[in-house]
């Protein structure tokens, strides 16, 4: 996302947060989902390491097709923090006062961060909201025979989980060689031009929200049992 935007827009700073500890994430999921589901999710995450290797060739093909670049941002504008919700991030945003803040792959932003400057925070979500909030929205759409809502959303960020106002949405087309680890690449490729349009709208003062696709539901990682069941019963890879 950085490399795609940097070629056309001035980026004042890049904030990169450290990955939350696995122990903290597991405790959080246990409180939300219970131990049976969490154990199944952990089993799937281990299995997905093998799955990702099998889908590596297709992933590389898509990265080449879409022209993805993974060069890191310049060190001079990069700020590494423990959490995007840290006070140092709020101070940086107030100092820079950018036209917009692009959110990509972070934890949920706190209200303190969102309210620290009167500017829009804009996120690219790998799913059609609010029907597929949370994670793996493309995968879950296919599991539920809802290919017309297998896509990507660019939306404003609020304190909820992918509940902010929709700016743009785009459906994606997948091939027979695609799978769990390549759906997000199609979504990223579709989402980049939408993010560019949304940022131009913000600068021009024409950004407008629109209705998303109901009903609203929050989705999580599949368990290993779910993945295998849908793989063989519904041919969703």
C-alpha cells in the first residue's frame, strides 16, 4: 500500500506497530470465543503454513501481475511503535496534521487516536462491509456461496470493527488456482485504486459515504475443522 500511494501522493510519515504478543491475542480470543474454537483456530494457523507453501507459486504470479512492490518506506519518515494507540502516535498526528490518515493492517484504533485530529482515517478492508467485517471476508463470502460479495471495501474508520462509513467497494474475480492465501492479493489489487480515489475525494472535499451490504456480521479465523469441511463440501480452497 505504501509503495502504491507514494508514487502519487506526499506521505509525511509511516507508523509501524509491533505485532501484538501471541499470548495476549490468545487470551483475548479465549474470552470472546471459548477454548474449543481457539484451539481449532490455532490448528488452522499451523496448517496454513503448509497451505501457503502450496499456494506460493500462485501468490508470486499475482504479485508480478499486479506489480506489487515491497520496498520498505524510507527510514527518515518511519516511526516504529509498540501500538498504534500509543500517546506518541497522537502527538505525531497533531504535529503533522495530515489531510488524511491511511490505516492498513493495524489493530483496532482507539477513540483517542481517531479524535486527536479533525481528519478522516481511511482503511482498506478485505471484505464487503458490513456483511463481512473482521477477517478473511473474501473467504467467508465464498464459503457461503456469496461470490457477488467477495470483494474489498475502503471505508472511514470509527471505534468499531469495520463499521465506519463505506466510501468505495469493489468485487473481485478469482481463478480456479486461487485459495485462502491468494484471495487477499486480489483484494489488495482492487483496493489500491479505491484508496487513491478516496484520498483524492478527501483532498477535494467531495468524500461521501454510501450504503454497504447488509446484514452486518463479524467474522473470525476459520478453525481447521471448518476449513477442511468447506474445502471438501463446497470446494472453497
